[in-house]
């Protein structure tokens, strides 16, 4: 098979043509494609938590946009757990603050101060976990 010489200026010429091509052709917007998915017998929505559906604001064929709530679950139990975690965090914070003041006066042991700090960290982690659970009580459109 014969070899065809490939001049070094050809890659630069091809690159230039590729850069100028969009300027030559008028910009066209992508066509809008609409679709409706409908199951034969049922639809399964999956969330990160299990629970009873409290709100289902959309009906078949309804339009929605990103961020719209698609479904909300009954999260009474999760909200109660969050309230409990907040109360425990407040208690742990106050205990730690008092122990810090007592430490400055030399009236508390280092162990008690460290234990109070650890209980505060655990309470903060529990509160963060419960907040995450409550946030999962509603599924929003992507």
C-alpha cells in the first residue's frame, strides 16, 4: 500500500476549520422532547426512608419543575426524634460550658471535662443525623 505524505500544516488547517464551523452555521436550539411514562399496572417510587405517604400533590400528566415536591412522607416520629436530639444537645452543651468554667476554678477533674466534651460531640452527631432523616421526608424533583 503506498504512503501518502501528510504535511505538518494539515492538522492546523483542520483545527482552524473546526473552530470556524460553528460561526458558519446558524445556531439551532435542541428540539424539546416530551414524554410521559405510564406503567401498565402500578408505579413504584423509592425514597431513602420507609413511611406512610402524607402528601402526593401531583396527578398523572401534571407538569412539574426541578425542586417541586413530588411526595412527602409522614415524619412525625423523625421530627420527635430530632426534637429529642436537640434537647440532649442543649443539655450536653450547658454541662460542658459549666465544666469549662469549673475547670478554670480548679473545681472539676480533667476526666469530667473530657467526658462532657465527648457527650456534646455525640449529641451534635445525633442531631445532625436526625436532621438528615427529616430532610428525607420529602422527595423533590431533580
